[in-house]
């Protein structure tokens, strides 16, 4: 084997081209960091003010009014240009400020640009203003851990994904001790304002901080962040004030790009069904956007399943003069049938492969699973409260947890509702696979929520799908279609008459482009019987090899590959849309602070329309809050937004279901979304979901 000649590695490492190639900062990253997002017209002015919009009204929860009296009457405020403000305003606007900012919850692409926008606006108003980034989320506030933000630090992360600059965490400032520690940090740093970048729980936290610090004249501003897309704000009259939280578009595009690659592989190798689970614990917005981006063969939307009605079961009940309440809502068994139907239909036209997209939280929309989750959440929360111990620490093993549940069937502890876990629950739960039982009994997250990402949802469904496909295969209903030209060619090559054998082998010979072997032919033995009965061969004669070959090609082998898309999308670099959106959110935050606002969430109205129509504003957080069950108790939180199945975007996806399933002899309809780019006039200016909704609303 020839040997490479010795060379001086130090000379190579010193070479400029080698240094560029091995640098931790790639050329595309350098280009990203110098990219300047467009800014809304209002921010072209030296000074901005706020105008109150009285026409937007909210239905206020009485509990929010009771707990947040100092900020509950906040109104929607729109950022406006102030071309010639008086001296007093200018002096207040440009005074040096000390502003803290914290990331809370999971990362979302674009967070760094919120910091960049706020930093640029604050320094532009007064170069002596100082910004402090609290490290590792709200823990940084509680523990007084921070870093001062500088030009070098901010510039190193412009337009880049992740929350790497100051990290993030999931701690909530939800106790008197934590609030006291937070106030001590804020006081020691002499902060004028604190900016909380996060999701529904984080903005809820921002509202309570604003209430607590109102008398201390410390302003609290929230920023809507979540890749799930479930922070969407409408007023009581349905006016859209925030169409989407930041990070959603970038994550959806990252997932869609990876799933598009799988569609290329699937349609090339033609032997795998790829089952793709995407993040979305409560709402299916990401799954819907991915469907629109990729045209996956089958996409399940949880909110659609929740409204499912089994008309056949209702008809049977009416015929029996009864009512079948189980006909309302989707069951796991029926959902598996929906998936099987898609697989069988594609196989019939020779396509024993495809792409299925399911949202992470789909189980929450399945009747029997939802009941289990609600009951188990209540049981765990009640145990923790009654015993002042952690349920999972007390019962670390699955069998111990199951024993406790069996105990509940016999003896209900005081304080727990009678029959909350009955013999029927125990029987159904014991029928579930062990891994799924473990998943349902896994430790809840810090907010008391069931951790769907910890449960292999696709495995639950696939076990049912595989079982039913075996039944369909044994019944002769699940077969791979054989193209008629291929059949004719290879029979003719073996000097057999295709026209003679066609009606013997196939149930649709002469009718369709793809031929389906008769249902009763489910083995080589039944194939031979069919040939003997048709007198195509003698009783002792072998099956002609070419006929056996055709039969074997018709027998499906269901192969799957499972994928979970979540953390990769959270950490992707932001799209042009999210870069622009978040930078302008940062500018909006400063306008709110400079004009004395608190308890407001920065927002951009008209995201669903073109950039020229974007309208920066502040939304009151307190009126958006509702009571929700958390850890067995009703707690005020920012209300989540689910997929509206009447929306134009969903209706378009629903209309295209059959087209994208492509259970026809034609080509598949897969769409390639392309890579995420900043420097391109071909890049999307908004999520397809928002685009379709805007068009559908006639605007």
C-alpha cells in the first residue's frame, strides 16, 4: 500500500486556507453574524411612543383580576413614530437605563436577535445604558448570576440559533422565597426593567413579577417564545394580535427539511415507511406546518382527531335504539386503522413506502389515553400533597407503581375522589405494553405536565398497526399492486400468455394499471390451488417460476424507521422570517420600556401579512390568563392556542389529504422546502400556515 510522504503538520496548520477550513466559525456563520434584518418603518424614527388601542377588548378571568390588580387593566399599545417630541420626553427617553434579560424554557431560534434588537435600541438611545443577561434562566435572577452584554458578545451571536449567549433554564419564580431572592438581585443591580423571553409559563411568570415589582417601579416585559406555536393572541372579538410566537417557523423548516430528505430516500429505496414524530406537546401547529412544507403522505392532527365521530357506530346504535357515547372521539384502535388504510391503499398501487407525520402530543387527543393521563396526574398530585413525598421517589419501580394503583381499586385513600381508579381502569391499563405503562407513569415536568417527548408515541401506534396489517395480509386485503406492463413483459419472456393467466391471478385484471392478486391467494399453497382449479397446471405440476415470482412480489413486507424531531429544530439557525421578527421584537421591547410600560408582552401584529404591514405593539399579559389544572391544582397561566380546524390552513391540508397520500399510479407529491437561508430573495417571508390563513381571510 503506497504511503503518504511525510509533511510538516505545523506548516499545514499555519496555512490560511487550512485555518479557515478548520475554524470553529465557518464562513456561513460569519455571513450570518453580519446580516442586518429589515426593521419596521416605525423604528426608522429617532423616538417612538405608545398609543393605546381601546378597540381591542378581552374577557378577563375573575381570578386574574383578583391576583393581578395592578396590571389587569393594561390595554393594547401600538408603537408609533414621534417626529418632534418635547424636551421632557426626549430627556426621559434617552436617559441611561439598566435592563436585565433572561431566557426561560426551551431554546427557540431567534432568541439572540431579541437581545440584539434590544441592545441596539438601548445603546442608540443612550450609549451609557447597560444590559445584563441572567445566566441559565430564572436561576440566574434568583442566584444573582449574570453577564454584562457587550458589543463583542452580542455581535458574536447575531442571527444564530440557540440560547448559547446566556443559556436558559426552566426554574419558575413561584414562591415567596424565590421572589424575595429575585427582588434582591434586581435591587442590587439597580435594574429599571427586566425582560422575560419565554413561553406561556414564562410570560405568566412575567405577569406576576410585574405585579410584585409594580410599586418598586421596575418594569417587566415579556416576549413570546415557543417552537410549538401555541402562543397566539386574539382579542374577545377574534382580532389577531399575535399570529405566532418566534422560533416556530425555523423549527418547522428544520423538521421539514429533514423529513423531505426522508421522502427522497423513501421514494428511492421504496421499502420503508418513515414514522416522523415532531414536537408539539399540546397543539399540532408544527405537524400542520410540516405537512404543508413537505406534503407527507399522511399527517395526523390531534385537534382534528378530537372532533372525530364514528358514524358507523352511531348508525349501529340508532338501529339498536340506543346511544353509543364511545362513538364520539378517536380511539387508539381506530387511529391505527386510519394509518393501515393509508398503507394498504398505497401498496395497492405499488408504493409500499411512505411518510407519516404525527405530533408529539397526539395521545392527549385519544380518548382512553387522555382519561389515563388526567387520572394519573390527579393521583400523583394527591399522593405528593397528602404524604409530603414524591410519588416517583416513593415508588421507583414500575411494579411498585402498579401495586399502588391496584391498591386504589380496593381502598381509596382519604382526599381522593372515589372510583378515580377503578377495576376497569386497572384492567385496561394492564393491557397496555410495559414501555407505555412506564411512559404514562413517568415523572411529570416542572409544571406538572405529562412528558410526551419521553414516550415513544410512534411505537404505541406501530404495534397496533403491525398487528392489524398482519390480519389484513392474512385476509388477502393487504397486497402490493403489480404493474400490468411488468406482468405482461416477464410472462411473455417465459413464453406464458399474460391474457390467460391474468384473470386467474388477479381480481382486477383488465380494469386497473396496477394488478392485485386475488384475496384468497395468501400463500404458495393457495396460489397452487387457484392454478389447479383453473386447470392452468396439473395437480402434481409445480407452480411456474415466473408466476411464483409475481406472487412473491405482491406479498408486502412492512418495514419502518422511526424518527423524533425536536431538539434539532429548537437549536437550528433562524429563518429570515424569525431573524427579522425577533430583531423587531427586541426593538419593540425597548420602545415599551422607554415609554414606561410594564406587564406587557412585546408583539408584532400582521405577521400573517407582508413585512410592510407589520405593526409593533405591546399586549397586556394579565387579561390573557386563564385558570388551568397544574399538578392537581387550578393555576393562572397564559392560555395556549390549539390548531383551529376551521382555519384556511387546516382546510387546505385536509382538502389535499388524498392528493398527498398519492395512492394512485402517478408520481408522489412530495415537496422540497429547501435549506434555511438568509441571503436569498427566494426565501419564505412567513410560515405557510400564516400565508394560507391570510389569503383565506381575504386580506
